[in-house]
């Protein structure tokens, strides 16, 4: 199981990676299509998605920790529509405002993790087909998922 400190270190690594990758973007680079998918998200939309995911984390963790056994927090949720709504809410932000929101959201998650009761973090939860302690789901969604988006959609770190 992921430790509290490992999750915090992972969250900090995400913010460093995001800064490193986006610091090389020219203004038009934010509009480049990420992942090479037709009609996929732009780089700006990818970072909007990541910022939004971090912003909703405290409520998400509460829902995750309080789901009945065998139920997923995503049951009945159209995740694609939800993601589109969250990304759309960030569409009007400038790249600098978006990255400020991204940093603020991740700082908020770090504070949340530092203060969360141990029993909340170790509670079993279910996100889609992933059933694990809440802290491991957070690590998957906020660290591994974010890093994949940052490096796949944002570009190489070098």
C-alpha cells in the first residue's frame, strides 16, 4: 500500500513534471493535439483535466471512502461526459492561469493528504474496476494517471 509520504512525494513530482514540460511550450503549443488522437484533447485541455481532477479530490475521496461494499464511485457516471464538463470549465483560462490553478489544486491535495485521517486513506474503495485502499486509488489517479498525461500528451521531459 502507498504510504502517505509516498503519495505526497508523488504529488510533488507531478507538479515538478508539469512545470518542466509546460515551461518549454510556446504560446501556440498549448493548442497542439495531445496523444496524437483525432479529435483528442489539446495540451491545454489535458492540463485542464488534471487540474480539475485534483480540485475535486477531497469530495471524491469522501465519496470513495463511503461507497457501499462492491459499489464503485463511478457507478452510473458517464466519465467521458464528466471529464468533458470539467475540461470545458477550464477552457477560458490562459495557460498561465491554468497552470496556477493546476499548482493550487495539487497544493490543496497535498494539504488534504497531510491532514486526512489514516482510516480514510486506508479504507477500501472502488473506482471503476480498481478496488484498493483509497490512498492507492489516489496514487493511481493523481500521480500515475497525471504523469502519463503530462509526458504522453505534453511531450518528452528533455
